[in-house]
C-alpha cells in the first residue's frame, strides 16, 4: 500500500509523493512539475567512491603542474591555478583573486574531500563523524565548484594566444580533462537522496499523514516531517538543517539581488575587463570588443561561446527572473510547469558566465612579460564577476513553490 511507502515532497512544487521502486538506471520525476525526485543506480556508492577518488587525484595533479606554457621573444611563462590567483592579487584585483581561488580551487577540493569523507566509511557499513552535516554541504557546494567552467576558460585563453606566440600544453590540461569526466560521472551515478536514505530511513507516508499536521520536506536531505505553520527554529531530525515551509522572504530577497545585478551589469559591459599591452602600447578590451576580436580572428565557435556565456546568459537570467517574480506576485497561474522549467534552466546555466573571469585570470599569469607583452584585468571584470554571483544567489533565493501555491489557490477559489 502507498501508506507503507517512504514519503517525499517535491522541492519545486511541494507535491507529496509515495516513493516507488524503479528499475536501475531509471529516474523518477514529479508528476506535477517534472522535477527529478530520485534516481535508481546500481551499486551507486561504490562506483561514486571510485570516481570521486580518481577525480581528487586528478585535481591534485591539475594544481601541481602548469596547464600551458607561453613563449614569446625567447621569454616563457607557465600558468597554474595558484599562479593565476597570485597574478590577480599582485595586480591589485584581490576580489577577483578570491573568486578564482574559491570557485576553481577551494570549492572543488572541499566538495571532493567531503564526498570521500562520507563515501569511504559508508562502503564499509560505517558512518563517519559529522557525516549528516558534511554531506549536506557536499550537495550545496555543487553549484560553486566550477572546475569545468575553469577548463573552458583555459581553452578560450588558448585560442586567444595560439596565433600570437608558442603555446605548449602542460600535464594539468590533460588532468583537467580527466577530472571533469570523473567528477561528472560521479555526480551521475550518485543520487544524494539514496545516500540520505541509507544513512537514516525516510519517514513513511501513512505515519506522517496520520499526524494531521502540515508536512514539510527538508531542502537539504529531503526528509519529510510534520511541521505546524507557526513553528519557528525547527531543525531536520536527520541532517539538522533549518526547516521552513517556504524560503524566508523569497520575493524581496530575489528582487534585491536582481536589482543589484542589473545595476552592475552596466559597468560590467562598459568598463574594460582587461588591458592588453604589447611593446609599450596598451589596448583596453570590454567583453563585447573581446568577442569582436575573436570574430576578426575567424574563431567563430569560441566567439559564439563567449558571447552566449558572458552577454546572452546574464541578460536572459535577469529577464527570466523578472518574469518569474512578476508572475509570482501577480498570481499568474498559466503555464506553471513552463515557469518551473524556466526557473530550473536559470538555476543551472548561471555558473557558465564565469568563463570570462577565469580566462582573464589565465591570461594575466601567462602574458606577463613586462614591456614585451602584458595582460592586466580591468574594473569591468570585478563588476561582471559580481553580476554572475548575484544572479546565482538570486536564482537560489527564488521560491518556485510560490508558482504552484498560486495555482492551487486559484483552483480552490474557482467555481466548480
């Protein structure tokens, strides 16, 4: 019977569902909004552990060796992740240095280390200290660990430099490639909900509905618990995260972050993001002029990638979030499922706009030959990095369940 099955609440539309057993390799989706609820993967913990360990080793190699060497007029410089961070710091752009260090190095390291901390004991039937809190961080850090975005930034930098000087790819470049494959495969085979259910069982539907109280799903581990509407400072019994029926002040927070991002988008595109100096002559570049330069060099695919990630995506994210906010506040209930899909896309693609920032950090460390050639970041890069971070935070602050709250309210008040 359905009442004997574990309960799950969709985090996007708040639909209560009884968990069904699905065949290996099958993904269970919400019947209302289409959100992925859980995936069935055979021996997922052991497979994810092997892939996570391989990714961690490759990440160490990617940090220990240069990803490319730039040679011009008999002078050579090698680029590493830490080297790109130090180049930004020495140029006085400590804000960009912190962003690159955090998203291209610290977050990937921390996330993989957290995965190993949880998965290694779990394969032996044990639970490491702090597992419940640390695995919650593992899931939260996924959006901010941008090693694959960094690799694309390296490739864009390579296309900009390959016709100007001699470029030799280093061991880190190949480690990056293997790292991305292993990390993506680990995320694919491991369903975090399966790990949570293995750490502590999911509450049963029948026992929950018998309480007669409103039910809430934990936004971290997915546990379903009864929670009175007026309850405050209640935590999940499994992962200890704070529980709430809806995100606190979602519309006001999203509007504030979005307005700040929209205001910063102007200097991000007007001010130069970097200055190229060759034999004493400097040329500042904005994002758009960099795209035009790639087009003139017949690098159409790279130009299209940079234009899409750095110009089109931020604009569409801002416009898309404005549309969702207006729809939520005005109570628009038409095409609720499409609105949810739009939110899902906005939340997933925003991180790719960081390509330009990573590319600038790489060029800053590689092209550092004094009067012969030098590339320095510009103030527009700080504004653009801020736009990317603010739009990501805005997407995270938005509450998609408001869309479905409006729909249910509309159906409840409509005449039969």
